[in-house]
C-alpha cells in the first residue's frame, strides 16, 4: 500500500466511511499534495459506496478542492471591493512577478499558483490572502516580499513566522454580546432549572414518571417562550423569528432533531462571526446547547467557512473543554435525559453554502445546491430530520436571553427590532472593526464613531443588501428601516461607485452555483454588461438590459443569491447615475426602458403584485 493510499485509508476510517462526511474527507485527502488524485477519488468512492462521478462532482463543486495539480503553495488574494481599495491588485502583481507566475496559472515547476478569491472576511485588516487556506492579513509590499522569499526557499507553511498569521479582533464598541461576562454553562443551567423546578414539583406531588417528564418538557417550552418573548430575529439576513423557528422544530414529529450554526459568513464585508468564534466561542456553543435542549436535539453542527480554517483548532479545543466539564456529551450538566454533541464541518469555498438548505446539502456531503422550499429545514432539514439553522450571532443572543430572560432583551433596541446588532465596519474610515449597537442607531452615528469623513455612500449588508447615499445617513439600522446581516462598507467621495457595483457583479457571477439557468446566465450577463460599460463601450440599451435582467433574476431564480444579484447595480444606478452616464456611448438612439411592460411581465410570470418592485429604480 502506497503512503497516499494508507493515509487516505486512515482518513476514511476516522470518518467511518460516512457519505455525510464526504466534503471533509475530500478536504483532508487534498492536504498533502494540494490536489486530489484520480486514484484517490476512486478509493473514496469505493469506500463511501457512491458512484465515482458523484464524488468527482462534489469535489468539482467547491472552489477550494482541486482535481488538477494547483501548486504546492496556493495563494488566493481576497478580492472584495475593500481589498481593492486597500491595494490588493498591485500586491498580487508584485507577488506574481517575484515568483515568475501568471495570475490564475500554476508555475511551470508546480511550486505555486496565484489567483483571487471572493471576500475572505478580513475587511478590517485588508488586503488579505490565503496560503493553502491559511489567512494572512494586513498585506504590505514588505510582507509580500517576505512571502515570496518563503515560497522561493520552499519553507513548509508550518515553519513560516507565526506573526504573519496573526489576525486582529478589532472590537471597538461593545454592548450586551461583546461585553458579556457569561461563564460556560451559565445559560444552559438556567434554561434547565426552569424544567427541573417543575419536574421536582411533579415528583413531590407524586405524579407518575411519565407525567414528570411531560412537566420537565414544560421547561423546554419555557425556554422557547423566553426566546419568543425576547422577539429575537435571526441575524443571518432574513430576520425570521428565532422563537417561532425553535418552536416549529420542537413541534415537528420526529425521532431526531438537529441544530446547525451557520458560520459560513460569505457575504462580502462581513466579519463579525469570525470574531465571535475567535473570542466568544463558548457563548456560541452555549446558545447551540440551549437550542438543543429546547428543541430536543442531541446533535449540533457548526458549519465553518473554509476561509476561517485558522479557527478550527481553537474551536475544537473549546469543544474539548466543554466535554471535559460536562457541558457536552452524555448527561449535559448532569441531566441524564439530555445528551448533546457538537461537530465542526469546514466548508470548501462556496458562498451559496451560506443559504441554509445548501448548507445542509453540504453537511450531508453533497454539492451545495439550494433545495426547493418548502419543506423548510425546521420540518425537513439534515437527513430530512427537523433542523434549526441559526446564525452565529443569533446563538450568542439566544444564550444571553436564556440566562437573562426574554423581557430583559426585548427592552433593548426598537419596538420592531429588539436587541443589538454587531456591525462589521470597513472601507474608508479611520477605525474599521466591530461595533455593537442597540438596534435603531443611525448610519450617521456609526460613521462618526468609526471616524469616516467625506462619505458619499454606505453599502449596508453587503452586495445583496442596500447602498445608500449621504442624503440617507439619518436612516436607522433596524429591520423596519435598514435591515442588515452585519456588513457596513464605507465609501468616501474619492470612490467610483460604478466600480463598487462592478466588483459586486463579478462576485455574484463567480458565486452563482449554476443550478438554475436564469441565475447562471443572468449573473454572467450582468458582469459582462458592467465590463462593457467599464470599457466605455456601453449604451443606454445596456442599462435597459440591466432592468430586464433584474426582472428575470427576481422572478425566476431558485434562491436568494439570484434574487439579490441586481441590487448593487440598481441601487448605484439610482443614486450615482452620473458614474454610469459618463461611460455611455450615445451614438445610437435607444428607446427608453419600457417600465410598465417589464412590470406587467414580472407580475404575469410570478403572480405577485410586488414583482419587479426594483425595476422603477433603473429608469
Ligand atoms: C446566498 C445566501 C447566502 C447566505 N449566507 C449566509 C451566511 O453566510 N450566514 C448566515 O447566517 N446566513 C446566511 N444566509 C441566510 C441563511 O439562509 C439563513 O436564513 C440563516 O442562516 C438563518 O439563521 P438566522 O435565522 O439566525 O438568521 C444566506 C442566504 C443566502 C440566500
Ligand atoms: S439562484 Fe443562483 S445560486 Fe441560487 S440555485 Fe440558482 S444558480 Fe444557484
């Protein structure tokens, strides 16, 4: 048996040849050489009892898995707009020229490849890159030269200076989550005590064991009631009521239930989950355990984006400590009727895997293609069992609510948006980093706190969110005004907002999973249109086309990625029209965009009165 076969054999044994672990198996199989050999695919397929083509299909889906040699050192520069603003491209060119390699190709000696990737979640310390999956931030010419020398000398990554890999947390404003002093086990003990008091009373009243259990279940219901009372809404973007989600999962008839923490954090400009996992991992796991207790689940997964690989080992350590102190495993907090385990799955480079049903597919070892919904994960999620999927920040808030009570939390924020929101602030400001505010804070206040000057625009909630201009800085961060998953990207007056939108168009085209034609083709056409405008070859007709594409993407896409892909362009066309107009060639007369016709078509196709609501913004 060759070394590679033997190594793969031990990986497969460790994963008990489970198909659900296929992405993890492939990721580990890739480690020694940076790519997965055809014979490895064959061996894996045989072990997990899947057709070879299926395993290859899964490997081919994820951009961090390679089926061809990709270089012993694989460099990927983060290419969000804030990385661009911080000068990532000249640094990329510098590294390419020092290592004699063309961008996007593998060097002739197979030593190195250099390319870009979507945002790696280091916007507060941009520009950044990944080397074989390990993050390096705060790049400078000096650091690039150092990296080039290390690669030229073929120094193994484990021997690179540790300070190169230092990642800052940059916590700049704390509120209830970031200032939390909750100790491991505090919240879960309080949640359980509600049930225990009731159960003890039941025993005291000499009820039957079954009745006692039913009353103990009442404690789980009480925990869900506290979450409902808090009016907590999901922090991952959609803002669904967390209490209702947990209740629906608890009420679904099933023999098993699951809890999933969505730590995919792929939205460009968002990095708050990275810091929560680095500094507040116990709070995240506490929230997941409270959820497991409340809904009756015995297993939880943390789906960690591949770009945060540096967090994997520290997170495993926190889990080990929780196991050792009885906060995980059989009989959590000495309660014989509650066992709970948490497993970490590392993603492999696919933004769409942040969508909860795609994430579940990936957790099951498949390509991360969003499922048809309904059914929703709360009734049919992981392996078709009821599953709660919540964002990292949502679980942190849930732990605090379990400890302090729902009324305490509901008093923070605004009547329709309770609690706090952690913002990932980046771009043109003196103090980029994490800012936690009660909901209702104005954009103006955030800009003042982070030291932003001459600001012309803020992109709230990333490319799929909303771009606002200076006339709107009095608006508030809240579900009823400016909802956000967390990104807050600042652009001063020197920035070209057309280029901002073009960067986002490239992002969506790159990240479209290709499953449905409207999104696959539509996002590529959008990118091409923006490139055409950038080259000074676009006309009014192309702008009209953007409106038509928005209609197509909104009405016919399978998931949220396609639905929101036009947002950044529509927002910037509406607010920064001169940035587009100066690029138009106006040699040909083009009829104005037929808004009424496009709206009628959108409504006819979808049967929804609000279909194509964005269309008015391009005219
Ligand atoms: C394309 C796409 C990407 C998403 N990425 C994330 C993500 O990285 N993190 C996240 O928590 N939610 C993400 N979501 C939202 C999830 O589908 C889901 O609503 C969320 O995890 C639920 O948790 P919450 O209720 O706590 O917000 C994404 C949605 C879409 C459509
Ligand atoms: S809308 Fe885009 S990302 Fe979503 S399923 Fe379709 S192709 Fe994939």
